[in-house]
């Protein structure tokens, strides 16, 4: 059996269940090169589902030129990264100007490295999420309390922008994705509940 060329699953194609949203938040996923190779990456779900999501590859030596142009052209670029300088993202919702959310798509250790080695990221307005719930992401070990996977970050941002129904639909799909991932990795189809 060959895996699906789109979702990548062999025994449980998810393409028909994948949510497609017309309304979208603007997100720039800045991906660590290692993250692009990981099967457990959930940023791809945002790319598949939300038309306003773009992906860029981080490099220590040279920032992605296309992302720098996007940041320069956008009236409100916001880096989501919890640091000593960051503020809770809810504080940035006072004005209704559309925001470009820059999300570091990486393990927590890699994200810290990306931030430390990128003065251009440190120069951006920095905010952090105050999640409305705990992470349900179980595909990686050694996750710290309070950390969310990239798809869950996208869902939280959708809630901030008033897209609650779509955020819930995205979370529901993520739970299905996790179940299918585990079943597919074990070499069998997911049993219907």
C-alpha cells in the first residue's frame, strides 16, 4: 500500500476530513529545518486548512527574504514567543488592525535557539499566549506544561480573532489526526468508535 500523496497516511487517508476555512488569520510559520522533516509536525495542518498561513524556513546565517518583506509590508507584525519582554497576546487586541502572527514552528529547545540567534526576531513586538486549555498533543515526549503544538497555537489565535467555531473544528481535526497518526504508525486502520 502506498501512502496518500497529500496527507501522508497509508491506512487512514484524512484528506476528506481536513477542514477548509474561508476566514483566516494571517500566520507566518518560521520553521526550523529539522521540523520540516518531522512526521509529528502539526504546522502542516494549518497550511492545509487556512489560506492565510505561509511557511518560511529559518536559517541562522540569513533570514528568509520573503518573510522580511512580508514583515516590512504588514502594519502589525507580532512575534509569538514567551520571553522576558513579551506581553500576553490579549493586550494586543485593543486595536482591530489585522495582525501578522509570526510563529516559531520547532521544538521548544529549537525555538529558543532560533530566537537567541536571530536579532531580527528579537526586534519585533513580542507576545505570548495564555492558553484557554492544556495541550492534548501526545505525539512527542518531554512536553512541558503550558506548551502547545503549532496547530493548537493556530487554534488559540483563531479564538483571539473571534473564529471560535473554526477553532473548535480545527481542534477536533487535530484529535482525529493524532489518533490516525498512532494507528497508521502501528500499521492498521483506525477502528470506528
